[in-house]
């Protein structure tokens, strides 16, 4: 079962990679990719923390520590992905009234 899961995961990653590669670079919104990545990483971290809690309740300290360590690695990845600054597209003009109520933004 584990080999099947790993194979399925590899196939999904390959399909997503191919989809991204074949998109026109102008159509690829990196901020959307970043947001999707953060959503999935957060869900995975939460699931790992739940697994760690379940293992701890069952008294399996070693397994709980493994799940917890994985959750911390995912939290590190979340911090890394969050720190990536995606440049704003320069083609998007700001509306004329933008910042009128917030002069410090002009």
C-alpha cells in the first residue's frame, strides 16, 4: 500500500509540474502558486500534529516524536514559502482614486 501511495504521489507531482511548465509564463501567477502551497503545507502540518497527538495518547512516544518532527519541518517550510516575496506585476495600473483615504501609500 505504501508503494502505491508513493507512486500515486510521484505521478501527481509530475502532472502538476508538467501543467506548470506548459502554461504560458504570462499566465502563471506566482502569488497563486504560493498561496496554494501555503494552504497545502498548513493542512499537512495540522494532520501531522493530529497524528502526533494520537500516537501520544496511545502511548507510542517514538511515533509521536516522528510525527511531531515532521510537523515542525512542515512549519519551517511554511515560514520559508511565506518569506518569498512575489513581485507585483508592473502592468497593473493602480486606479486613479487609489490611496486617497490613505495618503501614506502614495
